[in-house]
């Protein structure tokens, strides 16, 4: 069973989805998903990500615009006529059927003979690491194993596009990490086109070739995980992709592509991102704050929390409040301690207004 050759790109051209006359669920978006890539739609509840996924599946119809899968216009096609498979949050397994019967279920409606359907279903279980589980019932499996059965059931249909709607939300933290690694490995091994919806930033960073950050029914920014983490377009993206401390600063000089900024006498040089001298905002990740430097920004430890592998600190000062993390768990700073903080050489980024 070869799925690699069937992977197809997905394209949205000026797509809008309205519910009734007043509710804009998706607002005039353009999106291109390359064949064989895993693209994640990420954003808070109500941002339009699930509606976008459902429009690819044909479970919602676009109000205007054009959707293509491969070179075929699917804008008005029902779900049954689109070559896509969807893995739901709830798994949607039949409790009275064996694992093999669950995986075979879609194949029996797709014109495959009994033997061919069985062969494909067994191969699908092998792909997701469940060889030998074919006669078990879903109730005899862990949550992670049930999720893999749902993935196998979608895979055996050899879809051009595989869709995931919050696939890990029912799993505990340890299982989530394992199953997301499984999904990513299967996607890469088979060269599948995958569109994946989540509101979990860490999950998106871990599995994606590209992330589409959505806000208020529109696309806020598209980029690789590293691009979005290191160079967010604005405050929303900076704060939504991982945690970010947003601090007011002054751009004191600009020299080509580099700018010098100042916060309470502390100076730092970073990319100017096309900005000019004057007041600005800098975003700095908790791990890129350096505590205990000379001639830094004066701060007080307001809160210290031990979380096993690191210390987490809330620091306050004239600048407001920031969140910092530190690897030294053996000599933690006590609340009330005055410190001086600065920025790691790489990491701080100016945010265009």
C-alpha cells in the first residue's frame, strides 16, 4: 500500500465562511498547503481553525472563494466526493467491533473485496505499531492505542489529504507526547499531506512543517515553527506561540539592519526589522532572560517555583512584570531578592506595531 504518490496540495483562494448573515467564521483567507507537508492551524477557541479544517473535509461549504485539492476544484463537492480522511477528537470507534473491523469499516464502502480490505487493514495496523491487536475491542486499548486505530482507519483509505481535529486533547501529558511523535513519524515516512488543528502551542511546534496562526477568523501569520517563535509579526503571535514577555523600550539608533534599544539604562543590539528610532515593544522569551548580570535592569524576585528540571521566577520592577526560567535548581533565588537582569544575545525581537 503506497500512499506517497497520492499526497496532494490544498489551496484556499479568498475563502470566506459565514454562518447566517452576521457571523463571519472565516474571513477571506488565502492558504497553500504543499503536498507531503504537515501544516497546523493554531489559535484560540473561535478563531476559525476548525471551520477551515471542516471546509477542506467538505463538512462545511465555503460561502465564497475557491478550494482546490490537487488540481481539482472541490469548493462545491460534498464530503463523500473528496479524497480526504479525518481523524476526530473523539476517535469515533465502534465499541462492539474489533480493532480490525474498525479499521476495515471505511474500506467495505469503498468497493474493496473482503480479502483486499482485510489485507489493507492489517497493513494499516502495522503502520501505526498495532500489529497483533486486530482482535481486541476498543475498550481493551489505552487512549493512545485507540487514537492510533483511528489514524489507521483513516490511512487505509489512501487519502490525498489527512485531517486531524484536536487529536490529542483526550490524552494525558505523557501520552500526548508519544502519540504526536507517532503521528509525525507516520506522516514523514509516508509523505502524507496533513492538516492538523490544535490550540496547544507546544504540540504545534513539535509536529509541524508550517504553522498557520489564526485570530478572529483571519490568518495572523504563517511560518515554520522557528520563524514564528523567533520572529513573530505582532504581540498576539509573540504571546500565543510560547510565552513571551512584552517590554516597552526605546530604539536609540538604527544602523542598517541592526537597532540599539534601551530599557532603564540597559542597552541591547538586535535586528531592526525595518523599524526606526523611537518608542517600541520588545518580546523576550522566559528562557532568554539572563538573571544576575552587571549593569542590567533592576528587578525583584516576586515568586519562585521549583518544577523539577528548572526554576520559574516572576520578576517585578519599574518595567512591570516578567516571567523567567533558570536551570539552576540547586541554588534558587528567594522571593524578595533584588537582581539585575538582561537579555541573551539571541532571542529578543522587536515587534512591529
